[in-house]
């Protein structure tokens, strides 16, 4: 008990110093310090939670889905501890728990809601022992860290197989690689998926990752494609097919990045969050909330007032320009944000940011799998930005997109934006993770946004 309390105190002090010196938001380092003092501190803090924890993993949508679940639980009168800033390695989760613990080292909360990096899931499951675990999707992302999808899928399967019998597993039936994991588990998971052909595409994008049957290797037949390789699929030899989802979204209506509507399990959901990919996040959060005992009517009412996390469709007023900041970090995600911005939001002015730091993935060759051709003839202003802005400019040139001079300095990118736009214009910032943080930090310096740990 003394060791745990010491670890918590040291971690909390580290977070305070980090924020005072403005070296960061204290979202990771407190976890490093606390774990160095007590390697079992996260397990001990997790055991303090009255109801237990929910863990969310997958390539895209973790932060938004975790925030949705936290919002729903809080709306039902629960106290929730969560890694809201998106620090999703085991140190970030530990830091979130440490920061909300009391002076006696005890974590007084009803629920923990933690987004977890895919590769960290086995360790997180072992330490947290979650009441419910969600797997959203598996897309190719940061190959320098993760390797191919099959490798990360095997790690996730092993983690889920190690859960206690009382734990709930909630999986996206529309993702072939996630379905492969779920069908291999001893206990049947809860499946969710979209069921609305009006918002589906007929063919896979050329960068789709899961094209083949995991049983026989034949090319899967897709009867509907929603996001990336997520859709309705079947093996031509009958060896594998999309599991039938128990919870579905139908009658989907999309309004750019502004809002979406859908009928989920017979309940009409309307909320201020846009994009088809967010329909998956809402559906996953709905499935989790029902598993945790919330009623459909309460869920629907609460979602109407949801606010997105920083950098995830965050809206910022910058000197009269209406900026929408959208994290776009891999081919599947980028294709959807570009499509939503161009076709649904009628966006015509862009900063596109590309970095290659560790948190982004050091291999940026994936940009050649992004369909930037969607911008051709429609985008009026495209400013390549970030550390790898020149690589991005080359890709845009081959896509036939007229782009401005690359800007590696975020301050100059925003200056260029002011030069090329006028007050009242809408601008979309589509960026990889640290490119988003760099541009957002510059907006904070200019007084247009709050630091991310204050949002």
C-alpha cells in the first residue's frame, strides 16, 4: 500500500511539473515514474474501480470511441477515469489512472475507459482485466512498428483469449481481420456492423488491406464496402463470411463533418459528429453502453450533446477562418477524411500535414496508397505541410493536384493559409498525428485554441 501511494504521489508530482514548465500535458511521463517505483501500480489502481474497466483497441477511432463511452457513462451518473488525451501506450494509461488517484493513492471512480494501442493490448488486458474489450478495426498502419496485419491480429487474439469468462468482447463484424479473430475465440463475442447499402461503395479501394479469405486464400467477394476493407464479404468457396451482427446501424444520413444520423437497434441516433467512419465509432460505443446496462433512450439523448476530442473533427476559429482539424494517419483513414471533406462537406481549401516521427510511423511510403486524386479539379487551395511536406508535394503532383509550395514550418503553413484565404472561409486540416499536434500547438501560441490537455 505504501509503495502504491508513493508511486502515485511521484507520478502526480511529475505531471504537475510537466504542465507548469509547459513541456507537455503530463499524459505519459507520470506513468513512467509511477511504474518505475511500483511496476504493479496500474493493476492496483484498476482494482480500485467500483465497476471495472472498458478497453478499446484498433487502428482507427480509438480516441473518439473511448470519449463516446466515457460521455455515455458520465451521463448516467458515473465517475470515469480515462486517458482522454490519447496517450494509449501502457505508460499513458498508467498516467491517466495516477493523475486521478487521491492523496492516499486510491482511485475513486466507477469506471475506467481506456484506449489501448493494438500492440499494447496483451499487457493492458493482463494488468487491467477489463470488464469489456472492443476491437474496432485493423488497417495497415505504421509498418515499421507493427508489421503486417496478421502479426498484430494474432497478438489481439491471444489477449482476448486470456480474458476471464465473465469479460465481454465486442467486435466489428464488418472487418475481415477482426472477424477472423472473433471466430477463433472459445466464447462468442458481440458483433456489430453497418447495414445500409445507400452509403456503401461497390468496389474495394486499391489500398484495401484484407482482400483474401483467411481459411483458403481466395479473394473475398464484397457485396458492400463501407470504409477501407470494412463491409459485407464472403469467401467464394464458402470457407469464411461476415458474422451476422447483433447490433446494426441502418438508415444512415451524413452531413459532412457536421453531423450524422442512424437507426441503431431500433433507436434513432442523431449527433454532431460526421463521416461514415464515425458511424462505426458510434455503433461500437452504443454496443458497449448496452453491454454495461445503459438503455437505448438514454444513450440517444446523451449523444446529442457529444463534443469531439482535440484534433478529431475539432473546430477552431482562426482569424475568421473556420478550421476543421481532422486526424488522418493511414491510407484507409486518409481516404475517408478526404472523401468526406470533398464530397460531403464540399471542402475546397486544405492544409495536409505529414510527419515521420515515431508516433506517426517513420515509413511514409503509404501516402502513395491514399487516393489524393479525389482532390483533383475540386480543391482550390492545398498546402503541403509537415516534416515530409516535400514528399507529400511529389505525391500530390502525381495525383494531378495543384499544390502550393511545401511548408515544413507549421507557423509558415498557417501564414500561407492566411495569405490564400479570407475571413469566413472553411479550411480542412488533414494531418498525421504529430503534424496535427504541431499545427495545433501553433494555433495555441496564436491564441486560437487551448492546450490539448485543457480540452
